């Protein structure tokens, strides 16, 4: 626009000085005629200027009023878990997390919560991939709860399987006085398969008393090549979670959904899942997932006595009623560190 204004001014100046020089260039006796002609032309130019000025003004105004489209409208800046930020959908009807980073600290093994808004319990989630577990040693190390994989659907052929160590794990955990919940690793591609998975899981856990929810854990498996769920979109994943959890709730059990940052932000339609319990896998020094969640998985490679190798570590939160808040820490023994749910091995 500045360039246009400059060219417009130059054009007017050029016309004016062209006329002046043309008058000076003729003999003195003819200047009277040329002056009359000059003023006639000059009047014409003024008329043209009067016509062009409003057009120029309209042009300038329209350029200044061009609408700006915010590329991040309807989004919120969140942690990407790598020290940076990313944009995620903003849901007005999904509660925000109220955790404060100042209320979390690590002892080098576990992360503890020292705030007063919640009570926090230390936990793990395990599957057959953890091998044989000494559950009494796990309990003696301060672990208060375990989310145990009951079964899974294979990511290639799509068959349903019971976790090979489920019955050993749930029996050992309960005997050691550890609270127990379960999860099912889903590879459902539609509501029918999600319903089938829920019914299959209920059959597996029949006869066991659970203290904690049943979680739907749908994930895409990495570094294994093409899988059966590669083209499943977020709406379908959300539909599957709702179908699975509906079956679980109808059986009289609490139901929840597990997801990591990207799956929660970019695939799940979280505003449709607000009746479910959120379990978030977001390794960090403190919970950074933008929306409220009652369980936080903060490490995928934690160490716990009684388990060889790495295991997932979690903190489970329960809000303290306002009337009973105290200034004393509300953390379980020492601390906790949650990781991501164990994936099926590539051979499955």
C-alpha cells in the first residue's frame, strides 16, 4: 500500500511539472495562449483528482480492514512433553487440570505429591512382559495399587488373548494387600470389536473383586510396520472407548480410558468422554496434561523391588473435600513414578 501511495504522488507531480516545463519552452508571445490551456488542463486534473481521491480512500480503508484469521482459534498451548509447547483443541466443557508443579518432587526413584488438594497413592501397571513378580516385595517397596493387563487384541491378526500372567498377577497382588484394577489393550477398529473386547474382559475377570476401575487402552503400536488400526480415525476411537466402557459400567464396574499426550489431544474427542475416568501417560517431573485426570503415568522405565527390569509407575489422585483439607502432605509412602502401558510384543 505504501508503494501504491508513492507511485500515485509521483504521477501527480509528473503531470504538474510536465505542464510547467512545456509552458516555459514556447516563445514568450504564445505563453498567454498556453497559460490558458494550462489552467484548463489543470482544472481538468483537479476534477480527476476529486474523483480519484474517494476511490483511493476506499482502497486504503479496505486494505486496513482485511480480516485476520487466527490459525490457532479454538486451541490452547500445551506442553509437548519435550520441553516445548504445542497447540491442542480447547474444550470449554472438559475440566482443566488443577495440579501445580510445585507440589511434586522426586526422590530419584519415585515422584511424590506434597500438596493438600488431593491424596495420592503410588502404583504400577504390569503385564506378562514384567515376567514373574514378587508381589510382597512390591508391596514392601511402598506400592499401593496395580493396574494389571487382563487381555489384549493382537495388532496384526486381530485375535483376542488373555494376558499369560494375569491370574498370577491379580492373585499375587490381592494376597499382598495391593489394590487392583485392570486394563485391556485394544486394537478395535469399530464399535462391534470394542464391544467384543469388553465382553471378553468381563469373562476373564469373572470371580475377582476389583478395587479400581477397568481401563480401555487403545494405542497404535510403533516400529512394527503396518497394523490393522493405522487408518482408524479419532471419532472411531472415541466411539470404541464409549462402547467398551458402556459394557463395563453396565456390569457394575467403574470404567476409564487410558491415553498418552498425542492420543488424548489429537485423536480422542475428550468432550465426549467426560463421564469416564482419565488415566494419562505423560512422563515428566509433574503432570502437564492440560485436562483433569485422576491417574498419572509418569515413567515407563521405573524400578520397583520385586520386579526385574523396568515397569510403569503411576500416581492415583483423590480430591480432598474442601472442609477436610489440611496442611500436611497427602502423599503415599515416599513417592511414585508412572509410565506408559506395556505394549504387546511384535510377535503378537
